[in-house]
């Protein structure tokens, strides 16, 4: 699906982290604006948001284990930018830019094009 940015977005996390399946994270608060996202801390101290669907929370306490590889690469976008959507998850799109870089954008900031 092709989309165009209708509302510019600036990431609050300009230095993304890249995690592998099986890595442990500490799980913090849930996001109030975007349900099903939780704030996590990596063993090296990096922090950011992750979808609850990617984390096994069967351990006791606030620890979780990644069920698949994950990165929190959130794009800064400009109005008029065109992107290709790979999938939607919890009101965010995983998208590809023309230069083939992959990241996340809030779904409400883009509109489907034909």
C-alpha cells in the first residue's frame, strides 16, 4: 500500500536500538496514546517503545523476552513524502522509503494514495 505524509512527524527517539529475538528487556509503563505499546529498557540502558505483541511477558516481575527481532527506528517525516507500507501494528505503519530504509510512522499522519 502506498501512502503520502499529510502531517509531519518528529521522533522523540532519534537514536534507535536494534534487538534480536531472545534478548531480555525491562518492561515499563504502557503508552496511553497508543495502546499495546510499552516502554522498554534494554540491558545496555537504551530506552524506547515496543509493541506488546513482540514481548513474552511470562517471566516474573518486569522482565520480558523478545519474540522476534525488533527495532524502534521511527522516521521523521515531511508533508508530501511518499512511503510504502509493509504492515500496520497498533496504529503505526512499518514503512519503506524510496532509499529502501525501513522504519515506523504513526498511521494518523499519512493518507493512502492510489
